[in-house]
């Protein structure tokens, strides 16, 4: 069931539909708000566009870092599984 989630950016309210869990959508909205506020605090003379672009770059950086971490973890699990299979096969 779709529900509405609201955030405020630059003093302007924004509302969107959450198609999944509202708590997850609210977590995403809170993360976005946090990133925009963080970008706004470090920008020298932040325009709204500059702030949003900086926040988007930070979010993209977090995403790619986690994507690489997930890929590394997946490779490690695959390698460990293969080692275990080889160990089991050699002891049969």
C-alpha cells in the first residue's frame, strides 16, 4: 500500500509516495535531508543547485563504496565456499 512521506529541504516541504515500508522510505528521506544539510554546511557560498549536486555526489560516493564492498564480500564468500568444497572433496 502506498503512503506519503514528507521532507523539508531549503525550507520547502516535499511529499512523495512510498511504495514499500514507510519506515524505509522515511529513512531514505532522512538520509537525503542529512546529506543536503551536510553539503550546505561545507559549501563556501552554496546555491540550492550547488548544494543538491554536492549532496548527490556524496550519496553516489556512498553508493559506489558500498557496491564495491558488497562485491568484495561476495568474492570472499565465493572463495571461501570453493576452498571448503575442495577441502571436503579431498577428504572424501
